[in-house]
C-alpha cells in the first residue's frame, strides 16, 4: 500500500511539533485539509502543549482552496458548543474569509435560526470576516445595539473600512451622540472633529 507524501510530511511535522510547537504553523499553512482533525484533537486532549500547537496551526493562512475544501468540517466544529472556544472563533474567521456572497447568505440565515448565543456570535464573526457588503446591516446593528462596548467599537471600525465617507459619517454622528460607553463616545467625537478639519 502506497503512503502519500503529504501523509509522511504531516507525520514528520507532527512529531517535530511535539518539541517545537511553532512547527505546527507549517501544518496549518501547507497541509490544512489533512491537519484540521489533528488541530481539533490538540484542543481536546493535548493539554497545554496541545493548545499551544493548535494556536500556532490556527495562526496560519491556508490557501482559499484549502479553506473551501474544509468548509463543512469547519462549520461542524463551529456549531459544536463543546468544542474549544478559541478553535471555534478562529475557524469562524477562516469560514468568513473563504465565503462567497451565497455563503454569506447561508451564514446569515443560520445565524437567525441559531438558538445558542455563542454560536450566533461566531456566525456573526464569520459574516463580518467575509468583508461582504451583505454584512453591512448586521455590522450597523452591532455598532449601535450590541451590549459589549468593544463589539460596538469593532463594528464601527469595520464599517469605517467598508463604507464611503458619506455613508460612514451618519453612523459616526450617531455614535458621537448616542454611544453609552464614554471611551467609545469620545473616540467617535474625536473622529468627527478630524473629519471636520479635513473639509
């Protein structure tokens, strides 16, 4: 029986990662499809060393093709409330990055139907990571209504990156007037003042 070169490479890297966890990033970068189950296993039963290896592997930037090939396994982990929280979060971002507009529609629909609050939040993160214009209504809702000040600030920042100034300014004006968190409100007022100086 023939053993594939990828299997041999993965086995070698897996052994090396036991003594040098950063090696796991190579597995995530170049052998993502074959390494995803191993990464998930590290977060479950690998203890501190396993989580360290998983962290390095998840910091990798696999190809779009590799992410697309593993979309369903990644979604399965995202939906699993017993899975490691950081694993779920990192996979949500990778799902988002590799999403088409059609995929974003499916994520938004699933988010609306999700009963678990954490799963809804992770699906939101995937939608935001997509960079799709279809994320704009949800981002606006987060910027104005999310109970977490950091989430509101993060959503407003992403809107700034995605919208032309004439569409972003009214959102900034709303935050400068209505934002409940003092730091967020001050930052919105500071940005408005800078915009006024650029006129």
